[in-house]
């Protein structure tokens, strides 16, 4: 009987990158559409501000679903295996995204339209809840000694790849379609195109084998029956630390992308295509920050690099009001590029640091829970809070949100200082 050869290192890294790129593409096209068109299309007309707030609220629904997805997919990822769990999470998120392409609008179906939109958004959140943590384990648990942070950067790199695909698609549509065509049907095309990307991700992931760490834990019969219970009972400090450590990267990202796009094209009056264009260039600085910080983390340790990123989040928050509200698109670009470069330092090393907090038997659940609980604080609340803070005190108040997020992540990092961590150091 012949056995399939194990996947190559290149295939493993491609699978961890491709899956998160597809997942984040799905997530970001929703964020972009929420900022641009979902308000008037799916919610009753009362005021433009109210519609935008409701649209951002639907965006935040996925963050509520993500911890549920983290528990569900984490359970099977820690009990059944990383590979099959990653395949199912990709199918759920991709199917929910494609479904949005076929939804009726409020003018066509009344209250059923926002209800269906919210259901699809919850499906996206459930799928993403099990995605990032599993992709990080796929890379890190297969990494050679001394390369766990470098390998762990591939899931975070899915973020800029997915963003470029998502916003690039919207930018092209904005250039070739009129506003009427875009609002009538053009916005549906990025959601429909997700089907192609999901098929690509499935083709890559179905060729994987189990990670060595999980196979060893299964052979030793050290897998807990209820991973979430074991996690809460024995790893509470690590769960709290990881959750706090994730907040800054989410806050920076969604304020520099979804909120900045909505605020820049409405309140500040920049053309949509121009703003999408500078965001597409600025996102390259996120990729650069992820690569630089992750490679350096294998030399200096992930906590040190994360500390730089979290401190940078505080500085970026202080600069947000003067720079984003400067009235100059060039200065806005400098702030966006600096913010996303700093985010790379707050995000890239998480791929190696979070798995190091937990033993193999609860690692999928632990990483998924910390990543998604931190996402609620830093991501789900960010656009909503920023919109409300703008109404009360302008962009300086929104910058204060980033300052608080950076300090909270620094506090989370400090919780694990000098303490033993999971099965390996990061």
C-alpha cells in the first residue's frame, strides 16, 4: 500500500497564507461595502449617519460570532485535528460571503434584507473564528527550530494580501462603473468572486497532513475531552494575556481602513477612488512591518517586537487627529502608512507568540479564543466607537481610542513576563 508523501515546507506555508488571505478578503470586502454602500442599501432611511452606524453595527456582528466559532472550531481542532477543521472553517466563511452577493436590498424586501445580511455576517464571523488560530498552528507546529516566528508570519501576511485583493477589486469597479451601476449591482461582484478564491484555498488545504505537535499529543493521549473547559481551568492568565495582546493590532487596522475610508470619503470629502488608492499603497507597509518584526522576533523574541508595536500604537493614536484631519491627502497617506507599519509589529509576531502560550492539547482553542476576544475589543467596537467619538470630540478623541488600545496590549504582554509558557518559547 502506498502512502501520500508529506507536504513540502513551501506547500505548508502556502496553505497557511492562502487560507487566511481568502478569509480576510471575505472579511474586508464586507468592511469596505459597509463603509461605502450597505447603509442606504440595507437599512431604512432616517439619516446618513444613522445608516452608517447601523452598517458598522452589522460589521461588528461577526466579532460577536467569532468567539463562538473559536470555541466550536477550537474543540474540533484540538480533538479531531487541524486539517479538517481548517477546511470546514474556510467553507463556512466562503459560503456566507458568496450568499451576500444574492441578497435583496431593503427597497426590495424590507426588514428581511437586513436580517439576511446579519445572518450571513454571523456565518462569516463563525468561520473566521476558527480560521486564524488554525492557520497559525499549521505554520508554527511545522516550523523548524529557531524559525517559529518567521514561519508564524505567514498567516498574518494573509491580512495585507486579502486587503489588496478586496480594495483593489472595489477600486477597479469604481473606475469602470458609474456610481449608479456600482450601487445597483457592482458591489455584488467582489462577494461573488469569493467563490473562486475559496476553491483555491480548499485545493491547497485538502492536500495537507496533520501537524507533528497534534499527532504527538494524540499518540500520547493527552488531548482533553473538553478543550475550552481545560483552557479556562488551567490557562486563564495566558488567555487574558493573549486577549489583551491582540487588541492593538485590531484597533489600528479597522481605524486605518474601515473607519478612515468612511470618514475620509464622507466627512473629509476625499474621492472614493483616491482614498482607496492611498490605502492600497499604505497596506504594503503592513506587509513590510509583518515581515521585519517576525524575522527579528526569532532573534530578539516575540514579546520584545510586540512591545515596540504596542508602544507605536500609542504614538500613532496621538498623531491621528492632526494628520488624518490635516486636509492634505499626502499627510493622510503618511499617517496611514505609519499606522499600518506599526500594526505589522503589533500583529506579525502574534503568529509565533500566541501558540507559545498554550500546550498542544488546548492550543487551537487558546489561540482562537485570544485572537477573537481581542478582536471584539479592538475591532468590533473600533468603527462604532470611532463614529460616536467623532461626533463628540473629533479625530483627537478617536486617537485616544488607539492610545488606550496600545496601553491595554502592553498590559496583556506584561502579564506573562517572567512566566513559563507553552511547549516552546517564542
